[in-house]
C-alpha cells in the first residue's frame, strides 16, 4: 500500500530546515551598509516564517516512526521534496529587492536547486547580498543533495541504470559505514571540505572574499550562478592570477564521484581514484575535447600563445561538460564548429555520484558496452558475450535501463524544443534552451539564452517548460516520469 | 570462415544488371528531338559497357554454386552491393550533359539509390531526359531494393530489432511462397502495380506523361527527385486537379509494409491491412500531425479555407515523415514552430518493410513498450511484465536492439552535424543536412539545403559525409557499422 505519511513527514522536515537556512541571507542583508539592501532582510524573514510553519506543520501532522519506505514511496518522496523545496525557496526571491514575479523567482530557485545556473535576474552587480547568497546557497544545497541522492537513493530506485552503483553504497560485504545518515554526513563533510578549499584558493589568489564565498559554493556544486552580470570574466582582468584555472580544477572535483573520495578517506583506497573506470573515462574525454578546442582556438586567434589557448579551451570545455555554465567569453563568436561542439558536449555530463549534470559518462560507457556486445552477437550469433563495468558484469536489464534513458532524454529534449518553438522562440534558441535546461547547464546559444543573454525576456510558459526540464534532468528523468505513468498508480 | 566469393558473385551480377538498365535512358536520349540532349546517349553507353564488363568480369571470376551465406557474408554482401551500385550508377551522370564532377555524380546517385532526394543538379528544367529518367530509376530501384531487403535480409541479420519481422517472412508454418526469389518477384510485382497506378492517376489528372512517369517512380519509392527545379509545385497551378493529393496517397502507400499487401493478395488476409499494429500506429501519427499542422497553417494564412489547409498540411507532413521530400511550398517561412516540427518528424519515418525512410514507426512502438515495461518494473520490482507486438512477445534482446538503434542514430546524427559545422556550415544547415541525410528525407532547412536550395555549393567533404550518412540511414546503420567493428573481423 502506498502511504503518504512518510512523504509528508520528510518533505515537511526539509522545508522547515530550508526556512531555518533563510536566516543566513537575512543576517547578511541586515549587516549590509547599503540601506536599500538592508531592507531586503524582511523577504527572508517572511520566507523563513512561512517555511517553518508550513514545513513544521506538515511534519507535525504526520509525525511518527518510519519503519520502511517502499520503492513507490521513494519515488514520490524524491520528486515531492525537490519540487516543494523549489516552491518554498522561491518565496524570498519573489518578495525581495530583485523585483521578480513569483514565476521568475520559481524559475530562479529551480535553476539554483537543480544546479542549472540559468538566470532571469538582471543587474546582479547591484543586487542585495542576501539574495545573491541565497542563490549560491540553493546551488550548494542542490549539489550536496544530488550527491547524497546518487549515493543513497537513486541506485536503490534503479533509475536509468544507476543500479550498477548499488552494491557500492549498500552492499553488506563492504559496509564501511553502518547507515544512511552517517553516509550522508560523511559525504557532506567532504563537500564542505572542497568548498572551503575552493574558497581559500580563490581568496588567496585575489578574488574578494564575498565573491570567493559565493563562487566556491557554485563551483563545487557545478552550478554556475555568479555574483556578477559578467559572470567569472569580471574577475579575469589582465595581470590577475588565473582564477579560471582554480575554478576549472574545482569544477572537475565536483564532477568526480564523491563516494570514491569517501572510500579513499575511510579505507585508504586512494588507488581507486585512478583505477575507477568512470573517472578514467571522464578525464580522458575532457582531455581529448580540450585538445580539440585548443586547436580551434589557436586557428581562430592567431596571435594567442599555447598556454592561453589551453586555459580558454579547458575552462570552457569543463564549464559546459560538467553543466556548470560559467562564462568567461562568448563562444558563440567562435564560429559554427565551436557552437555545435559545445551544444553536443553539454549533454555528456560528469560522473554519477557527483554534483555534475547531463547524461553522465557512465551511461555512455554502458551504451558503448551494449553496442559492443550487440555487434558481436550480430556477427557471431552463437557466441556468448559478457560486458563488464568496473569488474562487474552488465546484464541486459542494465542495458535496457541505460538505453531507455537515452531514448527518453532525446524524446524529452525534442518535445521541449518543439514546444518552445511553438511559443515563438527561434530554432537555435529553442534547441539550446531545451538542451541547456534538461542537461542543467545554464547558458544556451543565441542572443537571448546565450552566455551573454538573460532568460528574463522569455514568455512565462517557456520559463515553466524550462523549469520542468531542469527538474527532469536533475532527477534523472525516470524519478519524475515513473510517477506520471499509469503503471505507478495501479495497485 | 568468411568467404568473399559469394559477395563478389552477387555484387557482380547486380552491377552487370545495372549496366543493362542504363540502356533505357540511353534510348530515351537517342529519341530526344533536342540535338544537345541526344548527344547524352554516349554517357549511358559508356556507363553500360563499364558496368557489364566490370560486373560481368567479377561475376565470371567467382562463378559457382552458392550453397549458403553466413551472417557475416550477408552483412558484407549487403553493404558492398549498395555501395558498388552507387559507384557505378554515378558514371553516366558524371559523363553526361549535367556536367557534374564524379563526386557530385556519386552524391546524386547515392541520394537516388537510397531514396533520399537531395540534389546537386541545377537546371533540371533543361536537363537531358536520359539523366532525369536515370535519377528517377535509381530511386525506383532503391525503393524496391529496400522492400526486398527488409523482407528477406534484414530480419535474418537481426538489424536494429528487425528480427521481430522474421517469422512473418520465413516462418515455415506460414510459408505461402516457398523461396526468397519468388518472394522478391511477388513484392516487385506489387511495387510495379502501384507505380503504374500512380502514373495513370497523375497522367489522367493532367500531368504530362513524361513527368507523370518520373514522378510516379519517385513517389512510390518515397524518393523525392523531380523533373523540375520547382519540384512538384511546377504542376500545381490554379485550376488544376489536386495532383498533390494523388501524390500524398501514393507516398502513404509506399510507406506501408509491402509484405502485408502480399499476404492480403495471396492469402486474402485483407483484414491485416487494418489490424496490423504498425499500420494503425503510422496512420494515427500522420492523422494527428496533419491536424496539428492544419491548425498552424490556418492561424498563419487567415484567409485560407479548411480544405486547402488540409491539403497543404497533409502533403507536407506525409512528404517529410515518409522521407520523400517533395516541396510544394517553402515551409521555412512558416515560422519557428513549423521548422522545429518538420525537423523532428523527419526522423520518424514510415513502416518497416516499406520504401520509406527514417527510424521507422515500429521502433517507436517497441521503445514505448520497453518504457512501459521499465516503468512497471521500477514501480513494482517483484512483478513480471511482458510486452507484445502484433501479438508476439517482445524480449529484452529486442529492446536492446531497438534502443541501441536509437542511441547510434542520434550519435551518428550528432557526429555528422559537428563534422559539417567544422567544415564551416552554419548550425541550422549542419543540423538539418545531417538529419535529412541520415533520415533519407532530402531537403533540410535554411537557404542552402532547404526546400528552395541546392546541395551543389557545399564543400566536397560535406557531400561525402552526407553520402555516407544516407547509406548508413538507408541500411539501418548496423549493416554498415557491424562491418566497421573489430568484433566482425575476429574469427
């Protein structure tokens, strides 16, 4: 039987916690020296009150011990908690000095919590500090949320082939931490550690502390929100330290499976950092794409030195492939090859179990393995062929899960693009906005949604479609789609 | 052991037969009243001689009985024969009055034999009749070739899920014609019948006999080559009979599974024409898309009556979804929704076992069935769920085949689009040319490859990439890709 009580209880607790977190940007606003910015504290205070009452009320009404959560309750809980956190997180943004409609605030909160990084806010340079911090915090929470989910929830739900990571997290034979809560705390500690390290590096190399704080949160979360309208390029003046390389390093850290960091720390399994098939594949892909883009950049800007070309190439490749979406330059101007290149690689994503977005590289590895087995079967129908991933055999069940994921991913992308075209967006904008939303990248292509543009001028319905795409992409599609399928609701 | 002898023998015979066929356009040129056109006979004479000698020589050198063809030899034979037929079919086009380079002629012949319909020929209105007929004949041969292959070869090779049609063709329990040769002849007779019917209809309703002949061949083949630069719109002057509706009808006929026509004729199983799951699905999709586009057309042209809107909508929907690619109007001007809409539907295709192109509707049906089973398994992990297609159970093996097909289709499409961008094509042109080639549609979007454009101005390498894409798409990808995989060549 499907029981809603645990769903309401957990979601209520999470919303309540979100309300408490709103006190941080509230305090930041109160400490502001600018009178207009100071007045923004009220938005967060009201938001906090609403969250604590609504969340706390829901939790209190459904209070009681939770013995077990079924698969179906797990899906409902995951979808409901992410959606409701966005709904409530949007409240202070809509009430405050950013002067957003609730729909715009919802879009911004969704873009934040899903670590997408598309923004409807114009004038970030003059925005109240509380609102800026809240945007960064949302991405940061979203990042750690997805890391914990990819470790503890998605493998159990068998979403899109994630079951191949199951035993890693829960196998009794290697249960080096006894229960899920401890796991989550340990993962969060690693996440905090990298964020602090990123903050210190940025600060030490000359970024103002406030900007370093915000950017460290949105970098490790591979989110991409910035405190400036010019994004990261505002800090890349000539003569400054190559802050973009620091950011690149931490975007890559954010795209690696945090579970492997945990294993390394707790069991001394440092070697797995280098022997893990997913990490090897991801870093190889990044290296190849960087070299490719470096050549393109060198042919484009003839007087550029090799190191500068490398910086430009690796930063943009990593920013897009990990779904971060920071901009230092408008690569729209790099010609059609670069445009097509960046459009394609944004779907790739990082490793499963990281904060990164997109389809995730392990799915490409599984798909390639499936194709290899399939090609062998076609050529030698009587042979028996078994593929392996990190030493474990891959079954047809996993192949169907992963290949279905690709199919639904493209179908969702195409549907979104056609719907956006129907709302009057031109083809390039519709395609890239749809792709950028479902892959949680942030910027698309063209004047409106490109790195130099802003999503605020899009029609309301387009913003809703994109917000839905972000949620679908972040929760690996099936977590949401299963709930929408009739099969789910049949006894 | 892999034996090349049967491959060379069959390919040689086919090339030899192609040479004999070149005598038809040769005679047409000789009968021409125009002196310049008459001189074009020599191109076909030379082509015929080369084909008969090269093909006949190959066949003679490898003559002998063929007892059995292994799976691997089947793949080689299929790929080699299609590629070599294109190589030889291009010869008269490159020698004749069209003044094409051999590469352009190769592109044109590939576009013909794969029933794509993209053209590099400018000035069709003044082209020699032999060359025009040869283009139409290539599409017509390509059409019947793919029908026979989809019935007799692809299911046995298990390409991209085609194994689900296997028993239909070869099951001993319903072997209503004993062997493959008879099958092929029977299918060809049906094909000829529909072509004649199409010719008579077009002729009776006012299209000149010569144009009716050519268009009937390229319509039933869902190819899309025309005798006019203005394509079919040259014959749609006001007051004329609605020739486009006749063409629409026969494009739909060409997109239905010919095996079912055969069963209907031979066993009186007429009811299957209406109960077949694939036909039902295809016609429903066409109906829904037509209604959708009708509304778009009606909002676009406010003074248009409902019947004209229906004509315009159904013609363009059918022309694109079946991969024919005739143009009556430039739908590029219908706004971004129509552009996105036509871009997406060109991938859908018609039924397996027809002359139509694209991914084929049965694959969407199988993918939807796979997703349905997958969603049920996610929600109810202990249940047992079986999907069926036309009453037969679908196994995980079929799911993997079909979903792999989608994956490779998109990967090939994306790779082609990026390569084309690298050659300097703008994003829209690169995307639509790549899609149009792999889906064997013909026209793309934009000024160069759009319905109003011409492929001749593309760089040579782009033409080669597109030609490769056409062959991949026509042979359902895996027929070619398997041969390129290392697994194929390992003992």
